[in-house]
C-alpha cells in the first residue's frame, strides 16, 4: 500500500489524493456581495455542517492554486460578513458548472449561468431560486492556513434562516433525499448523484452484541464477509448458539439472507 507524506510531494498531488479519497463531498453554492453590491456565486466542495445549536456550517474558499490569489467569495464575505448557501440538485448541475468558471471580479454568475435570484430575509445576498434547500448565514470565524497557493481559508458561519421547497419535504417534516436529488463532488471531474445511490441502514438505538461477541466459527468464516459479520452483530442479544454441523452450507444460506438484509433469517440458518 503506497504511502504519501504531504510535506514531501507537490501540493497538486496532495490535492488529487485528498479530493479522491475524501468523497463524496456536499457542495456549498455560495452567494456573496461586495461592498458595492455586486453579486458573486461560486461552488465549494470543502463544505459541511458541524452543529445545530446554533446551526453551524463551514466551507473553504482556498487561495488559487495557480496564482495564490484569494477568491472573490473570500474577499466579499470578509468585507460584508454574510452569505447564502444554496444546495445543488442534479437539475442544476450543468448550470452550476458554468458558474464555477473563473470570471472577472464583478461579473454576475447568476446571469452567466441562467439562475434566478431569491431575495433573502435576514442577509443582503440572494440565494439561488432553483435550489431545493438554501441557507442564510453570517460569518463567525475566519481561519487562514498557510497563506500559500492552495492554502485553505476556513469560514465558519452561523445559519440564520433555512428555506426548503415544499416538494422535497416528507410527511414527518424532514427532507426526502430522493426528491432532493443532490449532487456531490468526487475527485477530478467526477460527481455523484445521491438519488441514484440511496440505501437505508438502520441505526442502533440500543447496545448491540458487536462482532467480537460472534462465535469463532462465524468470525473466522471463509464465506461471510466483514459486511456480513456487521449485520449479524447488529442484534441486541444472541439469537442462539450456531450449530457445528454443515457449517459451510449454513454460512452460504445465511449469506444469501444477508444479501437481502434479512438478518433474522440469516441467524435462523446458523442456529437451526
């Protein structure tokens, strides 16, 4: 397994490895205004949410890897202290790509990309009206790392307002991920589409038995994968002692049930 020391390789190589390995990443489509009221819209995939009380998001408009110059987004938010973040759905992705082009400072990417401006309630910058989920935010902290080409500028922001299109909400008041149809950034020119890769994974609400509690005959199986063992170990108590007879045949049957996420039947194949 090759190893890479960021202090010993060119930073573009670090960039490629980091973006390819830490993925998929949500994309912040950030709108800011400069002091003259000129609009800037740009996407950033170094982005996520980090708390709910208060709600906090963070994104990083890094210095240009080629010139070392600050992005317009960074300059604007340091001038005004506010921004909006619009989430990019699959229907918006090609327009968003147009908005990411390196236009001159002061050029309105909304016009270039054909987006509509949605007025905000608490901050001056608008948000993207086509987005299914937008946030109004104020800057809490700016942390600069390195000050060199490609160096990060972490902008920690408090969310002041959230806006959600009614058609993407579910009956419980949350967001339906299939209807949201977000896109996320991978490495290079690759993206992924959430609605096409959705799966559900039950979250433990009680203490589970854990893989270390499985009998050796199961843990050391040449048939059951680590994924299979994780499913078997997600129960809250041992269903029974696995039988020693016909182990391989039992493991094969259990694996077929686990492929269908039928954990109860998998355990029955092992113990009955």
